[in-house]
C-alpha cells in the first residue's frame, strides 16, 4: 500500500510541475502579446531572460511546496506517535510543523524576489 501511495504522490507532483510550467508559458505569451493603451512603444516585451525567470520562480515555488509537504508528513507521523506516549509533546509537534511550513514560505519569498526583478 505504501508503494501505491508514493506512486500517486509522485504522479501528482509531476502533474503539478507540468501545470505550473504551462501556466507560466500562457501568462508569458499573454504579457508578450498585450499592448499598452499608450501605444506599442510603452508596452513591455517579454524577453527570454524574463521567461526563464518566470520558469525559475515557478520551479522554486513548486519545489519548496513539495518539500514542505514531505516535511509535514514526517512531522505529523512522528508527532502523533509521540503524543500517544507522551501528551506533553504537543507543543514540540506544533513548533516542528511551523518549521516545516517555513520551507514553503522561503520558496514563496524567492519567487516574489525573482518576479520583482522582471
């Protein structure tokens, strides 16, 4: 059963990455084709470096989110097992869960910093 669950998680992770890259490419093409109301010269054209930055931000965000999910799975599994034996470990479980969620926050900050440079 464990093998089937990991295959499903891997398939969902790959699907998430494909959807993220496809959405970035659609947004990039929309931005490149739009013109500003002030005229063609005022419209920002999307360069190849901007497209690579968009893909890098998407990969960083997806990777950090997946890592946070994996870390939270370990924290939840071990935390509930520890709480059965010693109920005072609830505080430590919450702290470890917050640290695991910090990984996703770092990825979000990285994506915001990358997109701020475009």
